[in-house]
């Protein structure tokens, strides 16, 4: 989910997103320490039957980038977009902050 900042107001449920990310971080940290989920937690989890691996698009930005430490242009695609603050001239993707220049198509983000 992308949190948008417009007119000095945060649009979206930033507390919910933060709680989800904190829980994911805790779960990954436990796995990194060699602790697997409790069997009761797995037993209470929803059942996903007839499952298959898939992909889905995530919101990101595409643009001409300068001063990126790893990527060279002319065009790049950011990692998943988390915070968008066009009025303030910045955004936060999963990997880093970006300064925002001019949008490609006028009002590029609603």
C-alpha cells in the first residue's frame, strides 16, 4: 500500500501498514535466529488449497534518475512505492528516498 501525503495530510492508514511491517520484521527475525513458527500458530492460520506461485504488480515510479548509487539511466524503475509526497518533492520506495522532479504527465499521482 502506498501512503500519500497531499496538502500536509497523510492519506491512507499508516498505523496499519506500520503494524504489518513490524510483525513481518519480527517473524523474519525469529526465522533468522532459527525459530520456526509455533505449530499452534500454523494450525490456526487460513488454509490455502490448490495454491500456485504467482506474481502481482506493485506500485512504483519510473523516471530519469541521477545520482543513484547503483542504477544508471536513462530510465529506472524504483522498488515498491511506500510513501508519496509530491507536494513536498519526495517519495519513499522500499529501497530508499527519492527527490521528485517534474512529473512526466502533469499531475502524475492522485
